[in-house]
């Protein structure tokens, strides 16, 4: 039979073994969590890099931009491509995929539901067509248009119309709500300084537009709100209303 001291020694050994096993397991879990966190961070940075390069990048270019090995980038691209967040073009360049558009659809729908009553109010107050415009790559795209209910004539502004972001007020306003970039136009810089953009005859002869960026939590703008009318707009009275509407929508999104 075992003596009491031997039994206690065996129990202590088992307890220590369990403790060591538990601590080892916890260290492994923390290590796996750290690796997963770094992989997620690298994947998000990869998507952001591709967002800034709509023409696409090769594996080598992405590796240089992220400061990591090509093998690691290739593994990320394989996973992201499988989920359609990234697509591979024929020239071996990678661009953002349709999966991101589908994910963003829910965000865009939420933004539109928040913006709709504000656009109705803005359209009636200014007696001009009000619109919500999003930035898609280097283009501006109106996604919501509200016509005034108290006029006999007004501008018809087509949802889904696509044009270069630096062409008209709505796109210029979005760019002005983002950090300055090399080569940006003087119009963007002026709009950033005064808080809104105003253009005339850019998309339609005789049409005048005023737009302001929407910046929830002061993040870089991805959208703008504005009005468009034929002939003229009273800049002094309408610009503050457009800015106020953009601010209201941004606060609702915070």
C-alpha cells in the first residue's frame, strides 16, 4: 500500500500537471487569437489598398504596399476571392469584388432611409430637386432623388447616373469631405474650405447644383447631399440649408 506522503505527492503532481496543461492551452488560444487578429488586420488593409487603386494591383504590388511576403498576400487573396470580396482580372491584377457591393447594400439602404425625409424637406424648402449621391471608385452616383412638390417645373435627375467625381457639385462635395490628395482640383480645395460645392452646366446645360459632404463621426465622406435646378440658385440662402441637411443626416448615422 502507498503511504500517505506518496499519495499526497501523486495528487500534487496531478494538480500541477493539470495547471500546466491549462496554462499551455490558454497560451495556445492567445497565440491563435493574435495570429487571427493580425490576419484580419492585413486583410482589411489589403481591401483598403485596392479601394484606393480601382485599376487593380498585382500580388507583388500588394505585397510591397502591405510590407509583407507574396505568399501571405496570395493566401489572403485566395480567401477573399472565394468570398467574392476580391476578383482577379485577366492581366493578373486584383480589384474589389461584387461581394463588397452586396455587403454595402445594407449600409446604403440604411443611409437612404435616413436621408429620405430630409431630402423631401430640402426639396420643398428650396423648390429644387434634392439628391443623395455616393462615391463609387472614382465616380459619383446618385442613389436617391426627391423632386419638389410645390413647383410646376423642376430638374429630372436620374438615379444611377454615373460621372467622374470631380465633374459636378455632388462629386466635388464628396471629395472635399476627404483628406487632400495630390493633383486634386482647385474646386475641391475651395469646396473643402467653405463646406459646400457649387457648379453650373456640368451635367446639363443651364443646370446649377449645390452639394455638401456627409461626414458621420467626421470620417472621410462617402456621400453628399445636394440640390439642382435650372437657371439659378440663391447660393447665400440655399447653401446653408444644404449644409444643415448634410449635418442632420451625418448625426443620424453616428
